[in-house]
C-alpha cells in the first residue's frame, strides 16, 4: 500500500466509470466466484485494501437481469452491475471512486483479463481538492484492452475562463459545454 500521509489522502479524488459490452456471456451460476476474482484482481493491481465484505446482489429488475456488487475499500468503493439482454452482447457498468490515485489504464487491463471486454467507453475524473482546485476529465473509448481514443474534456482553468466569459458577456450557459 502507498505510504501517503493523512493530509495527502484527502487532497485527491478520482472517479473512473466504465460502460462496456463483453465478448462472452458470464455464467450466472458462477457470479460469486467471477465477481470475487475480478475485485481481488483489481485490488491487487491497484494496491488497494478492502474496508468491508464484498456484497453481491441479484438484480430484481427483469429489464436488466444479472447481478450488482459493491466492494468498500479504504479509499471509498468499487461497484458494478452485470446484465444481459436477449440478442445483445452482455454488458458491465462499473465505477471506482477513490481518495487516492487510480491507474485507470491498469483498471481497463484487469477488467479485460477477467471479463473479456468488447467495445467500451469510460470517463475518468481527477480532482485536486485543497491544493489548486484543479479538475481534469477524460472521455475514453476502446475495445478489449486497447485504448482507441482519449479526449481531455476540460481542465479547471478552462472552466474558470468559461465562467469569466459568461459573467463578462452575460451569456446563458448551455447544458453541455465541451472545451477542447
């Protein structure tokens, strides 16, 4: 585990969200072992520590049959939902929230090693809370373990310039603003 001081621990917040199709349908009778292996592989690869027991729950909504899971970790959590729809590729939606640095590229590799990713899209958000308040957001696309595109959506300095321009010019802000 990293030797971060308590002050460093609270300075950083990182969020990784993965929305992916899988190449193969998972065996629902093995949902506990599949989920345990995935979560343990992620914890090991990312040098993270469990805070509590892994919770796994079968979905009750038949529109997205499968199972959901959440693993509390010392820096927050890893969660996900696996589901299948007839005639479509199986799907996983996962997120990890952490108060310390997350290697999102390694996370994609580990998920692919365990679940065989088809096409996927992810978002990574990094916030420095107390230092300079900076925030980065990356929109990511890929297939398998390959990253096809990384698009940096914005930085805090870009947001500040937008806010200043809006105030100066009395503009209305659209719902979705993307800064190159």
